[in-house]
C-alpha cells in the first residue's frame, strides 16, 4: 500500500512545502498521519520524508499535536521510528527530547550506532551545551573521533587545551582528527603550532592536508608560524622543475622494476585512497583513477607535483568561513536555498546557508601540493608502480 521510495518522495515534497510557505498545515497533516497509524513501515516513511525535507533547518515550530505524537513514537518497538521521532522533536524545540538525546549519547551501555546518530543530531541542531558534552566524550573511546570532529563545528576557547593534553595517548586516526580540528580557527592553529614547536605534538602529525588548511585561514600570523615551525608546501616554479627532474629519475623503467607494488599499495592507502578510487577501492571524492593515464609515469608525476594545474569544475575547492569563525575548504557537492553539502578531504558536512559568512570558489584542487615531498624515494617509486600496474595486489602480510 505504501511503496517506500514513492512515499518518501511524496512526504518530502509535502513537508518541504510546509516549511517554505510559512504555514504548518502540511506538517500538521503528516503529524496526524503519524498519530493515526500504528504501522512502523508507514511511520518510518513519514519520518524519513519529514527529516529529509527539514534537513538544514533549525527552530522549526512544532506541528499541531506533536507532543502526543512524540510520546507515541518514543514508545515504538521500532528503533528507527524512536530515533527519527526524537530527532524531529529536538528540531521542534522540545526540551524533553534534548535531554533524552544527551542521556543516550552519554550512556556507555547503549548501542554504539544509536549513540552516534544521537550525537550527530545534537551537532547538526547545535542543541544544548555541546562543548561540555563533547569534552566528556573525549575520554570515551566509542565516540571520541566524532567528538573531536564535533569540536571543530561547535568549538570553545578551551578546545586546544582539551585536545593537546590528551593527544599523546590517542591513535593515529584520532590524532589526525585532533589536528584537523586545531586547524579550523586561527586561535586554535597558533596553539597547535606552539605545541609542534615545543615537541608536545610530533611534527609528523601535521600533514600536507593540515598545512594547506592552515594557509586557507588567510591569517598572516598563522602562515608565518607555519613556515617557521613546519615549512612551506608551495614550491616555486624553479623548485618544481628541479623536483620533476629528480622524480623522473625514480620513474624510469629500470627503477620501476625495482619497485614493490604491495608496499606501494600501503603508500596509496595513506595518501590517496581517502579521495580516489583505484581498482574498485577507495573513495569517490576525486576522480576514479582506474581509467586515467596512470601507466604514463610523466603524467602521474605532473598530477602529483602540481595538482592544481588543470582542475575540472566539479572538483574545484570552495573556501568557506562560517559565522562561528570556522574556516573550511572542500568541494560543494549539493546545494539548496537552505543548505549545502561540503566534501572536505576528511568528511562530508551539511552547512546552513545562514551560517555562511564568506564563500569563495578557488582554482585549486582538493588534492594538496607537496605530497611527494613527504615521501622517501623508495615510497615514491613503489607508489608510481602500484598506480601504473595492471591490477590489484595484496598488501604485505599482516599490514594494510
């Protein structure tokens, strides 16, 4: 009776009409449908449609009769119905729902996926005392990484101290997220660079992606400290030509015969796979390289050394400054009047148009300059051989 896809599309359009025409009647109709139906499949479709239509909004007035519907949905045996109903209640400003979500997030005995979804709702809605909540989660291994990233969205002047005093005990992935958060605002960045200079944070934890984000802050003091503490990621044209000559010597047929493609796959995984697909694996943030001119070493070197020389329109980086002072760089993949989706090198974020203070499209690629300069000669040789190979190879035993 209710074909899912058609139902969700219809409800999305209906709910969207209610949210944009300054009238609550369509949302009232959907609320009535939820009140009168006991079928979890119908409830899921209605809630999905409402959630999709209201994505990117805050402070939407509660539809008529929502309080009673909230109680009904909260008692549902269907987990998705309970979670989606709770998320909408937070959007509608229900303090009970906000408290319930906070309790769920902090409940270490609850199902991890449910806790994560609850945290994402709180982060998206900007609801509650988020900095305090996120600080508590820094000591929770289950939600530590999303909490670290969340501090970039809803930060505090105490964020650098909270992160820097804990980072040494964290995993490589957690430290990467922490450095990414600390590059989101000039004040955070200066604290990070001070920590790198004093060796509280290893210089190796600050990668090329982070360095480019620091430059995107457009802060003279941060740029000067970066050049002093870490170095430059923008070689001059003269340096670029000299580097190309040197790298070409590593890419001759004789040199590539010495390469270890299995080791090259490991280099690929940590430097390229977060954005590109190759041999059916990786991410689709950037172009799929499987069908490119990857067997041509000169082409690969030019792309790796100067990724912004030719950038397709769909992959040009946009620099965004939010009203909260956060600076983001990434590719806009979807946009409506209310919000946009920004794909950064590390995550996908939905931003409200009303939260954007500055926006500038650049001619830069999402792929940063300077990747090769961080690799040894053998790593470069292995990487080029792996990319240029005819098919996938297994990683070295016990490593991936």
